[in-house]
């Protein structure tokens, strides 16, 4: 572990073990602790601020009763290509990963497999779940709903979350395609990154509580986020709510979904899907066609001021490779937060 001024750089394996041990000390079962630690570390490797920042949230939710440390997840409806999973108010990462494994198994048998999850919490970086499918030579899709962050197009009352979603596609010669996004002009996690850096937001992303444009991250959090692409972004968000909160049959959907609170359940839902491309053609043919598509995108002449063309997932994959080699940078403030939680559970910060 390397310490620079204001920053601690920690190895991915060391961080993964630390998160695992902290969650185990909080009462999380072995499999769930392993999966959550892997998902959080995946986020840190890819530069998504939805990893270590959520360790205190998870532990506090366990202590306060907002999530169960050892839930009894149960498949309540099952068909050859589709299942419904009740997560029993468990943390989102192990619940969504469990659902993706179900979807992967069904895709192996039926060509397409899907699983919708109800009564769960924050699933963090959505790109983690399609990556699981890619590892099995499948196409993967993940969608989650969230606490209300945006109003209907033309409205003023927050009704839907930013509905984070990701789709991943295996490739051959190239890095797999991985598009990880949300339906708002800026993600919730990105706003917190601006807060951590002490920077103001770009214009046109959010409005304050009075509906006035703002570049103040705190005012944006208190106010509401604007949809990407105007009415199109909200339309996608609404349909994603159908595939998550509505389809799951959970008690909460739309404006009744809550955030990750220490003393209240979140009531979020997630939708996971896997597709087997070998139903359409041999796998080698499929990835060769994906490679060809990526080659054509790369061949596009760059616009003025653009050094090179990237496809979705390419830059984050390069970042992950570099951080696997050199370590993951964490701010001193983040390390202090983690140590405060782990010390209280009797888990030592790595020497």
C-alpha cells in the first residue's frame, strides 16, 4: 500500500479482502460478503464511485434495520426463461448478482434468460452484472430503479429515479463493449464525485428546489436532476420503471422507492437479462462481427480536438487494468470513513 499526499493507494486484492472482512464482522454471510466485496472493488477499479463509499452505508443499514445482514432470498415464480426473486430486504449487490446467475443459467437452456428482483437495496455499479454475463460468453443487461430524482418531462415533482442501466457484449480481439449509464443528464454518483472534489457542476444538468438551473451539487441533490435528451430520457426512465418496480411486484415502485437509509428498507427493484448469441450463430462468428463493428467505429475520423475514438467500456477497462497493476487510489477522507467503520467492528485497516 502506497501513501501519497492526501491519497492512499491500495491493491485490489487487499481492498477486496478488507471489505469482505468488514462485512463478515457485520454479520453478512460468506457468499454475500465475497460477492459484495468483489462488486465494490470492481467499481473502484473502473473508476465508479459506488464502491468503498457504500461500505459505511451498508454497515449502518444493517445496524439500523434498513437491510438484513443474512436475508432469505427466494424465487417466488419460475419459468424456463424468466424468474421473479424476492430479495427479502437484502443489499442490492448480492441480490442482483444472484439474479444474474439465474438469468445466465436460463440463457444457457432457453437462449434468453431474465430475472426481476424485488425488495432489495442499492445495487451500486450496474456494469458489474453484464460483466458477469460476458465472462460466460453471453450478452448481459442490468437495470435498477432508485429513489425519485427526476420529474416527468414538463413536471415539477420528482417521480422516478435516474434508473441506472448497463449492457455488456463480449468481443474477440477487442475489449468487450460495456455501456453503463443512467437516464438523467448526470448520475447520482457523479454528483458526489463533484462534491468530493469541491467542484461545481456543468450547466444544464440539474435544477434547485425552486426549479431554477443550478451548478451547486448540494442544490442539485436537494432539487432534481434533468433527464438526458429531454423527454426521451424520461420516457426511457418510465419504461425502465415498468421492467423493475412494476414488473417485480414489490410494494414500492415509482415515487415510493426510497434511498439507502439506515432505519428504513429501500424497496428497490432490479432487472437482469442474459442472451446467448450462439442461438443466432457460432460464438466465434459473433465476436468477430462485434470486433468488425468496433473497428469501424475506431476508423471514424476524429473531430477537431479529439485524440482518438473510444467505444463504451474501453476507457474504463484501461483504467481497471492500470489500477490492477498500480493500485486503487482512495482519498484520505475515504480511508478515515472506512477505518471508523471497520475499527468499530474489530477489523484492522491493512498495514
